[in-house]
C-alpha cells in the first residue's frame, strides 16, 4: 500500500524524535560515567594525600586551602608539574589517532593557575 507524502513525513518525524531521545539518553549515560570517574579520582587522590600527610586531616578547609596555596603555587611545584605533564605528552605522542580514540584516559589537566582564578 502506497503511503501519502504526509504519512511519510510523519514517520520521518517520529524517527527524528526517537533518535533525539536516544541521543539524550546516551549523553546522560556519558555524563554519569564522567561524574563517576571524577568522583573516583578525587576520592583516590584525597586518600593518597591523607595517607602521605596525615597531619592535614585536622586542618579546617580554610587552613588546608592556605597550605595548598603556599606549597603548591610555588615555582618549584609548577616546574615539577610541567615536567610530569611533559612526560605524559611524550608518552601520548606515539599513539596513533585510532589507538587514542579507543583508549580510556583521564581528561587533560588544567594549566597551572586556572584553578586559582589565573593567579601567577
């Protein structure tokens, strides 16, 4: 049975709506996966921090922030971070684009100073 043009248009619109719903669902799943990975990374790194420097556990949030600012915002700390990021870049460079596309990697670190409002 031949469909009218209006019926074909309605079917196409239904397909578009279904695809949009599927796209939205996949985006939600992707965002949830990224949130879980970030939470895991933060908890793991926080635990590592506390295991290496247990005296920081008793600090208030403001004291801990001050400690981080005074220790990590030094030129020496930034130099170490640049070196580690350079090592990561050198390791990632040999990967082909196909390999890189299929590898689960953490998002790139923010440049030094961005987390502190661009302080130098």
